[in-house]
C-alpha cells in the first residue's frame, strides 16, 4: 500500500523434526541457522532469555527428557514442535539491527 504508515511484522514460526533427522540434529540445525555469524554481526546481535545461546539446543533436549521422565509422556514425532522462532520484519532503514534485537528480546520476555 503506497503512502501508508511504516509497519513491522512479527511471525512465530514453529519448527518440527526434519525428515530423516533426529531431534538433536533438527534442534542443532535450527539454532545454527538462527545464530549465523553473517546475519548477527559475528554473534554480537545474539541474546537469549532463560538459557545460554551456546547450549540452547542441548538445553531443549534436556527439557524434553525431563518432561518425559516426570510425566511418562512425549509427543508423536509428526506432531512434536521442537521450538518457535520469532521472526521480525521492518522496512529497510526503519530501525538499526541493535534496535531490532532489543525489540525481539522484549517480545520474548514474560511480562
């Protein structure tokens, strides 16, 4: 729409187990993609809440194992959501990468 107000969009993308991979492989692949040094100023724009971004994939696996041990339940492979990725889109030049990272961090934090 021409002449409208600039807008930002936020999308929550769920990730499931990739075909032919284990849960561990799929999680590592997702976290590696999200922490791509070419897209994060060499890792400078990576932040985390409630975990260490360097071990987040292993921490997710541990949480799944703890849940199964405590409840005896686990998700069916085809229904298992491993994680959610928050994707933000802004008009080019609207905000800096640092501002986008701050907004993402605030979006993910419980209030």
